[in-house]
C-alpha cells in the first residue's frame, strides 16, 4: 500500500469521523442520514477496501476507499487543508494504484472542497441528481482508471 494510506482501523475511523470538515459532516448528515460519529465510523469500518490517510505530521487526516464495482469515497478533516498538495498527489497515486477500470460515485453539490479535489484528480462530472433523505442535489462523477485507458490513433 502507499506510504500515507493504511488499512482502516477503529481508532482512525473514529478520529476522522469526530473531526470532519464541516462540508463533509453536512454531506453525511443531510445527504446520507448518518446522524452521529459512530454511524460514520462504523459505516467506514464495515466497508471492504477502506483506508485512512495519515498526514505528514502523523495525524489521521482522512478516510476513504473503493467499494466493489469501483465506488470511490472519502471523508476529510481540516488537516488535509494544511497539506493540500501532498494530499492531492497522494490521492493521485492511490487512484492510479487501483485495479478497477472505472471509479465513480456522487458528491453533494455544495461540497466545494471535494469537487475541487475531484476535478484535480481528473474525474468527469456527469449529471446532477436528487439524492438522500432530503433529496439534495448531488453530482455524479467518474474516471476511467489510467492503468486501463487506451489511446486511439488515427489510421
């Protein structure tokens, strides 16, 4: 595994879940119906292929992963904003290390931090859809994994 990404454990899941960026917390509560820290942490622990990101200062800064079928997700703390370039570069390495051909999910349209990161990571935004218990506007996104893309040449 990549040096700053580690298989998720309970300590990291609860540490990150209790210190989320306000936009991530709002997305969890209003978009998915997760109302407390335990819901978020236990949900992350229950998913296969989940990881936590340890910032250069040693603090747990994010959790995320890729579920079956290429559904990628992440939740961040304010710590990632102290190391934005390092975090973005590490995320690119993480994405490029994945075996899935297609990575995809949806993001709360109001979560500008994640949208900015997803753009930087090369994801394509497809369409807006109503989602979750409050029918909020989410944006569907995807990316063909660089390991699986092919280049077409003119005849």
